[in-house]
C-alpha cells in the first residue's frame, strides 16, 4: 500500500500546511462539528505503484466542507522509516502506523508525480451518518488515538477506513462483489504479478494459512479490492420495515433499492481524479526471474553431480569434486539463511499467516551451520555426507507433500528443492561407496 513516510520532498510540502491544517481541525474539535449541506465524504483509492509497499494501492478518506473551505484527506498509512528499530519491528510484525491528515491537493499530487491513478467514490451518507463519521475521524487523529498496530492483512490503510465508515452508518453494508481470488495468497499473486522476485519472497514467508479460503471482507485489505467492493455495495437500513437479508442482496440482482426495500447504494458517484499517462510509463528492464534462476541452479547442480559421479577418485576429478564442495556450501548457505529467517517468522513474528509454514520441513537454520562446517576438511570428510544423507528423507517428503500438504509452493521453490535433493542423492552415493569399499 502506498504510504507517506518521513523522507523526501513531498512530506516537506505537506509540512508547510500542517500547522494551519491542525489549527482548523482543532477548531472543528472545539466548535460544534455538525456537518453542513455541502459536506461530503469520499473514499479515495490510488492505483498500485512500483515501490514494494505500493503494490496494492492506497486508500484515504476525503472530507470536503465548502462552507468551512476544508478539503482534507484522512490517511491511515503513515509511518516513519527513521523510527527507532523500524526494520526490526517490521520483521517481527510490531510496526506501529498512524492516522494523519493532509490537504487534498498534497495527497493527489503525490500520485500525480508517480503517474498513478486516483479514483474518488463519493459516499451516499445521510446528514446524521456524516456527522458521526466526522466525529469518529476527529477522535481518531487525537495524539492518544492516532497510533495503531499495523497488520498487513487485517488492520491496514484500507481496513481502517472501511471499518470507521461502516461504524458510522445507520444500517449494514451488503457487499455484492464476487471474489475473484480464492485465498489471500492469490490476492498477493494478483498484485505482485509484475514483480516476480517480490512475489517469490512473499510466497516464501506466507504459510499454509494464506491458502485458506478467504471471503471478500478478508480480501479487502487490498485497496483495489475495497474500491471494487464499495462500487456495488448497498446499505441495508436498520429502520426499514422490510427486512431484506444481505444474503438475498448478494445473490439476487433483482432486489430493488429504495425507501421501501430499505436499501441504498453505498457510493453516490465515482470520478477518476487522476489517470495514468502511458507516455510517462517507464519500461521495466528485463531481469531473470526466480523461476529461470532456480532452474539454472538445478541444471548446474545436476551437471556437477554427473561429472563428480565416477567411483574412482583420480587427479582429473579432484577439481570437480572441490568445485562440488564449494557449490554445496553456497547452496546450503543460502538455504540456511532462508531457513533462519523462516524459523524466526514462524516462532517470533506477529505477522499474520506465517506461523505454520511447511517450507520449514526442508529449509532450516542447521543448513547454515553445515555450510560453515564445509570450510573444515575433517567436517567435509566425516560429517558432511551423513548430514546431507539425513536430510534426504525430509526433501523427498516435501516433494511428496505437494499432493497432501495444505500449502501452495511458488513454482520456483521446486527447482530449489530439487537442487538440494540432487546434492543429497550425491551424498548418499558417496556414503554407499565408502561402505562398499570399507
């Protein structure tokens, strides 16, 4: 999600108006905050951007009051890279975000400069609902309330605006959009398709729970899906005499909206405030994706295993076997680093859907210890083959687990696993050869 942070030119531009903006909002807090006839609230959605945190888009709530000459965006996606231990807290899932306000002009300028689209959905609210929403937003931006614990899927810059809007309504929101993705992992794939290495890294971190069935509400963590959900949503009034069930609204397109049915559209109108200019789009240079790299790695491993296969060791084969040892150290060093990160996420991180991850069967921190041990000849001769041989059943089980384990593997994980498997089979051959000639 596209988030403002504390570095760069744009925050300085926003800072120029921050004092006056806070003064106006403070006056709104002190004075009666009843909305006027010209007051309106909108859901703003920015299209996905190129930064890692912007791949899913961004959401804000726009508040306009022409009588008070206010045009403000409430932004739940503020964070500060310079905060103490920001990276460490982010890895452990203990990142704090906050809600803040910015002038609408500055908000949209951010996305125009990045050549990203911004869509406005004006909310179809009654005066009483507008009043409640304004008061709730003003309470949220108070210093003691503005900070919240960020959660990638369940509490972010999209879910927070959705929840506060829903809470202000006289009724229930019925979402009629049919989800196009069966799980959270598929939603992530949909938004990272153009960034294969990012997708590979996220897939590595996400565990089996990311493959559970995810309903539309859960998928609304993505601003683009929230925008699509709002587009067809209706409000079912609590005061209506005709009690129309939300399930009926979702399944029956003939349900009539109006006073008699107690249904009204959540969105009154939709406008594209900024659009993407194709002429300004920069071509992404080609880089080899993880699938190609991993298959090349597996192919190179197979070649070295074949060249190092002969039973008799002679002078001509020693360079190949030395290269095989170096290659094994590199591969298992990478696997060990990934395994260490994976185990940290499983046991210590608060991030959602990372605590049950079946990649931990064959990626674990001991691989890093093994890779370092290869630097010593006695370890290479007496321990290494048996360690590789011992891991072979785990790797074979992981391959078979594709058929029954409830976790989807990224396609590039298979050649990586195959690489480890080939090295393990080579080690089994070495152990067999030693026992045969003992």
